[in-house]
C-alpha cells in the first residue's frame, strides 16, 4: 500500500487541481440554461478517464443528458466492478447564502478540516466522490496493480431523478454486466470512524387535496355549519399516527423486514451523542416511534411525514374565510420489503376511506422508489470493510441511511448485482445547501482506500 500512498503524495496537488477544474463547470442538470455546461462536463469526464488509462471510453446518448461509459477489461475470467457516479450538480440557489461563489472553488481550513476543504457546488455530491474513483483507477494503472476488470457509468441526470438511466440500463445489460457495483455518493460517520451504508430507504410521495364547499365562504355566515377543509385535513393527517407514533394505515407494516439483532447491535456501536444531536437542530428532545433509538428511527424504520400544507388565506392581515380547498404533500420513507406502489395504494384507500362525507378527497401520487439493503456477510461489504480498516485503522460500522437512492434498487433488478456504498463525505458537508464542501483529507483518503477494495474483492472472489 506504500506505493499507493507515495503516488498520492507525489500527485496530490494535481489531483486537487483537476477536481477544482471540474468543479468550475456549472453542470446544473435542473436548469436548461446550463445545458452546454452539463455537456462540457461529460466531455471533461471522458477525457479524464482516457488520460487515466481506460481502454475504451465513450459518451452514450440518452433521451436526456449523456452517460459517460468507460471500461478496462484485463481478463474475462476476473471479476468485474462497475463504478457508478454522476457529473451533474444541484442548483446553487440561494446564491446570497454562499460565503464564496459556488462555481469558483476555494480551499479553506476549518477545525473539522485542518488540511482544508474544497468549497464549491458538487464538491462532495458527487464530483469529488466520483473523481476519487478515476484517480484510484489511475494509480492502479500506473502501478500495474489493477486486479479486476472495471467499468464506469457516470451519468448527468442524478439530481433530477435519473429519468434516462433506466432507459439506458435496460438497453445495455450486456455492456454493464458486472459482479459488484461500487458507488461513492454517501457518507461516513467521521474522519476517525468510517462506516458503510448497507441500506437505503425507499419512497412513496403523494399530494392530497381536500375540497369542501364550491367556493371560499364567509366564516361568520357559514362557520359551524359546513365542513372546513383545513380543519378536516388536519384531523385526517393527525390520525395517521397513534399515541406511539406508529403509522395507522392498515397493512402498512405487513412486508417490513426487521433488521437483525446482529445488525442492530453493530449499528449501536456508532458514536452518537443525543445531547449534541438535539443541540445541532435546536430541539428540546427527540420524538419518534416507541421502542427504537434515534438512529434506528431515521434509518431502519418506515416513516410518514407531511412535507408541506396549505390552504385558505395566508396573506398579510385578516380575511375571515372558510377555504374551499386544503392541500398537503406527504412522503413515506420505506424499508425492505415495502413496495412503493403498494404503499401508495394503501395510503390512497385509507385516506379516502377516513374522509367524512362533507368533503371530497383526491390523492395524486408523484414518485417513489424501492428500498435497498446489502447484507453484511456479502463479500463486497467485507472487502470494503477490510479496506477501510487498513486505511483508517478501525473497522467500518454498517449503517442504514434514512435517504433514498432509487437507482440502487434498479441496478439490482436489471443487472442482478449488489451495490456497495463506499462514501467518504460527512453530514456536515452541506450537500444540496449553500457552502457545500468536501475535505481534502476525505478526498485523498478515498483515493487511497478504493484500490484496497479492488484488491480485497479480487482475493475474496477467487476464494469463493
């Protein structure tokens, strides 16, 4: 491993400068005004893969932004690792909350990042973490130590829901065939304690509309005589949880697969300060489903939350009306083996069923995604854990994330392979927020750790 560290030491300034060049391109996929920049970024990623030594690199057209595909096959009998990442970034808004321009990267030293952190949109999500894999590949090529075949699939639409990815995967299953998928679009507990994301929650997202009278009514003339849609909606939403914060939709938990006692025990090893957690978001105490810890509530348990609610008059001053309509947006985070389509149907049937006859209810499904879990006895997990242990000096802790990455379930469905989520970001990196940043320590440590994953996976694969 000393050869890898020596190479990083000799080339770290170049590695950082190359990433900074990539971060200067505003590849915002959500805004058509940046279309040329998104395409320019795809070209840049292709060129970097070429220079790193990839035998075959191409820009593959899709109905949306292109996918950069690269491969380096050294022996068909060896295992193949498919690396996934994305080159698009979130919009930088609100610009006025950034301490420095979002597409003019700067390096600042902080208490958490004494070696410095790169501040720019996309620094952690996902250009910095994606580019670690390109540099790790370069190191293995230059040291003639690549032990596996490798394929790269870097897309440009992740931040808008990857609308073209399923189209591409379905049409290129042979091209994308692999033994394991490697993604660094997640995080770890701290720079002292690595972790591996072993699960992602799924999602069911709906909008509800409650309609009462055919127009807004005078609250004095009609108050108490007709149903108020806002009052009714609030009562209906309140009824979706019981006194133990258990979701009351019939059948909601029927397919939930509980985390094993072993996994819960491993998760509990993660350093966690309840006091610091409460202080960080300025709350008096935590709140959630009875019988589970805070870290379990936000990762291995399903949830139902109102994301927005509106109706009636909300302007300045008073307007005494009973609104004709009230609305809410509701998201349900799902765990294995909950199906988003089934959960959406259960929600619709239940919500419409509890509405009084005095109102009409409409439920509009928006989008969803399947949950995902990688068992910790999987050789991919074991190879990653061994790699982290060597570079950080302590074993990684398995963690299920509360967030959702629907493409991971898509990959398993279409490509029949497990995904290993080797993230090097931190919760404090402000992804999707102003002042997003990525520690130089984290960036270089990722480049150092990834080649060990390849080495360990090749050894474990051959020993099966």
